[in-house]
C-alpha cells in the first residue's frame, strides 16, 4: 500500500478550478494533524480543453488516471452555446466515460440538512433530513442502447433501452445493505417502478429480496419512484438509505439536494468500491461560467466532496489517516454552515477564498 494518497485533479470549466483550489487549500491545512499524506496532479480535461485541442478524454488518459487512488472533479461543460459541444459530448466523453471505464458502479449522494442551512420544507429539521442515496451508476438508460429511424423526418422513431443485469443490480444492492447495517437506523428502501417496468423492475425487486436474506439486521421497504418523490417532500424522515437504479437515482438525488438546501451544498462520489480503479468525487452543481473568475463561487459543496473523497478512498485503501482527515473536513464544514443562516448560499456575501478560509479556521 502506498504511503501517500494519490489524487488526480480535474478542475474543469467555469468555477471548477476556483472551488477545487479552495478545497485543496483545506486539504493542505487539514492533512498534517491527521497524519494524512497525499500527492496531487492536475489534468486539463474540460469543455475548454476540447474546444482548444479537439480531444475530450482518450484511452491513454484513462490509463494515466488509473494510476491514482481518487479523482477530484470541479465541474465541466456549461459554456456558451457552441455547435461543437452539441449532443452532450463533454458529459458523455468525460463523466460517463470515467464512470463506465473505471467501473464506478456506485453513485453515493448524502442528503443531510446542515446547521444553518434552510430547507424549503416547512417545519422539517436536520433530524428529518438525514439519509443517503445509493444510485447504480453504470447501467439503465445511460448505457446508450437505442437509436433513430428516419431521423429528421415527420416519421422519426427513436428508442432508448433500460438495461438491468442481475450482476449490476446485485452489487449495487449489496453495497447499500452493507452501508445500511453501519447506520443507527439500519433501514434500506428500494426505489423503482415495478408496477409498470415489469422486466427491469422485477430483476431489481427479486434481487433485493434475495440479498435481504443475508442481512437480517436491516429493515427493508419498497417505494415506487413517484411515491418516493412525494415522501421526500412530505415525510423525508422515513428514509435512512435508499438504493435506486441509475435514471430514477439521477432524478431523486437532485430532489434530495433541493430539500437539503440546494446544489450549492450537495456533494457526491462515483465509487469503485472494489478498489480496482480510482473513484471520482465532485460537487453536484454546474460550472456557473457567468461568475467564473470573480471569487464569488461558494466552495462548500466541493470542500464537502473532498471530505467524502478522503473518507471513502481511505476506507477502500485501508488508510485510516485519510479517513480521519475526511472526518475533520466534514466536521469543519458543519461548523461553518451556521454562518449562512438567513442567507443564500449563492449570495452569502462571502467570497470563495473567504469561505475556504472559514473552513480552515474551523478545523
């Protein structure tokens, strides 16, 4: 095992490099007290890089990234309209390619209402909004199975196929059970749409039932995805851990971010839990090119994603110093968020550098 955590940095576009820079300043301050050793290397992959060079992410780049323990991503895309960026070339060429090529089969999205952060849900508190979404990250509608017939004509036909394998569903579900059994409530809810998606849904539901027999200590439940959306708004306290396929997970995790204060507070991880390739961590928000370079971006979500990177990568590598450092970063973020009470995360009056320093001061 390496003595040092090797982190690949992809700042990306817009505010990405700024918020990643603020987060790395936090890591520099937090690491020594935890005994956490790390090395970082920056990579240029982004929409800007593509427009300048014509290259998105080549196989040789993937091979280079495999040498790292984790990838830390700021944000990509979001640039002014350019025909060369049409068709999701950046999203597919960077985000989806990394998830698939590096087998990052778990998308981990904590949904936690932090101190001082307001939720749009009247009467709900941090006791009510504290759960984790485990989203399958390499199958479903994102596999790109489908196509067009007679495209561009009045008779155009298109299709997109939902892909579900027993292998993919089981490893995601088993990860979710392992996570649930470590939490106080030990509760896991499967979210799907089995009453309509009777093939893919049936594979997920039967797999969920089969794996549940290995975890008698975990209480289980099932919700249709539409019911889940209603519960997340009306009764978020019913959830502890949610396991969900890719497309539905993409939707409900953004709803989760909204009820926990918005995209400016939301962290995420794309995990390869087996450690056969690096995991990738990123804030959920976009690149916000309209405020790039102005020291206006709030780096809280990115700093929190750094804490998640340290905890999860440390766990996978067996690096307790990294885990401890990640816990310190997470605690520092929670110590800072009360300063946003009554303020918008996006218009708090604090600059990027100032918020980063506030976190450092709270370590």
